[in-house]
């Protein structure tokens, strides 16, 4: 069963627009971890953030912000005032307690046009 | 400091040949993971090492795939009798500890093409 769903396949925006990437996860565990990774055209996966299931505080890091809502099993990611360098594939991932692997969503391709 | 490194960056091989892919994790990272990224299947987990032992091999697609890790450091993923469906980017990651409490850092990957 798909544990992480990223319903948006591709998003295209003009520079300076905000873009929100959706991530919905499925787990029966009460302890789990959620992640976002960025994969730019160069191909290397870059870690962006990790949240554990007991911390629902939203987080902001520069132009990036994350909204974690357990009630809707969602962990959405917003890029504010997008830039061309934000063009990449973004992956949401889940790691369940007692498991060590990451289960990735299918990814969302973000294209920021100048 | 140095990140995760993988070699070769690209490998083209003929169907039926064996290939070896290498991963050098970040120094001090005890956990090491192999994933595969392909167009049809997305990012798939293959195997996980804690030290030199592999507690979870659940993602290996067939017995043609094997992996080992020596000295708690370098890991080699071996694919025997390669098939065209093995064509993919093979990604290695490492983390300071095991489990989701530790983020995994990924290498640049090895792009394998089986002709």
C-alpha cells in the first residue's frame, strides 16, 4: 500500500510566486518521522527537514515552511517567493518506528520560470 | 566535510554481465542504505546496514542482488547476470544512527544502463 502520496505531479510557477506541495501519509504507528528532500537537476537528493510525530509545530526556514497536521495526515511544504534555483523534484518520505528505511512519495516536479 | 561518494557515476553493461557499485559513507555514520530510482518505480529501498550486518534486505528484488559492507564503512552492491529491468540510478545514503530519528544523507548515485 502506498504510504506517502504526493498528488501533484508537476507544478509550474513564475518567479516570486508562492508554491505549496502536498504530502499525505498513511501509517498505523504512533511514532513516525516525516521528511522532505529536494532533487535538483544535478540528481543528488538533498535533505531539507525531518519532523517526528509528536511535534506538530510548524517550521520556517528562510523561504521554506512546513505545515504538519496529524488530523489530516498531511505534511505540506511551502516555498515563498520562489526562485529559479528552487526548480527541482521534491520528495516527501516517511519512516515508521522500528523501521529504518524511507518510504518515498512519487515526487512533485517544481518548475520556476523567470 | 566530505559527503557520501559513489562510484562509478555511470556504468553501461551488457545484459548478463555482473556489475559492482561502490559507496563510501560519511565518516562516522554507522548506518548505510541502498535505494534504487527508476522511472516506473520511483525511489525504492533495497537494503540497510548497521555496521557490517544487514538487518533488512527486504527490498532486494531478486537473488541476483547482493551487498556487503566491510570495516563499518565502504559498501558494495553487486548485481549478477544483469537484466534490462535493472537499469536505474542506484543511490546510497548514510546516517549517524539508525532509524527515523536520524536523517539520511544521499550520494550522487550510480546510473546503470543495461544494454
